[in-house]
């Protein structure tokens, strides 16, 4: 994981994982926004479910989903959140907001993740951009856009 930028509102971090997928708790339990870019068109449902649970359990409180089949990631994070309670009724205090961004530019998605992901009393100082499968070209594009935003 590496710090790639700072805005007035958030530190922007970057991490990626290739199969076999694993997600490391990035901020020692501090709540944060996670921008998930799915670059793996062939990820299994089990791997997606596993990653979604790891992301939710790590303190992600807002998941911005982009990339291939991003709406399924939005749903997967929602289910992972509901499964944090055995009766599928977790407390509002741990609610995980989700959004999915299909056919939007990298600039639009980054601006959304940085500037519009605070909700209710929740104010997040960290954003993690997480790639499900490395994508060098997309990473370069993101680094370029982050420099423009920051």
C-alpha cells in the first residue's frame, strides 16, 4: 500500500491484489472510503464474496465500485455488510454506503470518491483505491488524475 496524494479532505492510498486474492486491513481499524476497481473479468463469486467481507470487516464505511461488473461489487459489499450480523440486521452505526460507477471517466470516479463520500455524521480522512487484479495502464491514469486533483 502506498500514499499517492493528499487533498484538503483525504489522504489517497493505493493497493492492488492479484489471485489468489487477499485484502489487508489498511488503516488499523480506522473507518475509510474504498474505491474498488475490478479489473478481473473472470473473478469467481467466492473470491468476490471473500474480498467483500474482508473490505467490510476492515473498517470500510463507503465502497465506491468501478470497473468490470461494478454493480455486482456494490451488491456484494451490501451483502457482506448485512452478514456482519447473524440476523442480517447490523446496527446503523456500522452502515456501509455503496455506489457503483459504470461508464464514468476515471476523473469523475475519483472526484466522486474524494469529494462526495461523507454522509450523515461520517467524515472520512482516508481513501483507499484498491485494484482487484493489477492494471498498469489504469494505475498510470489514476496517478495522473490524482496529481491533477491534489
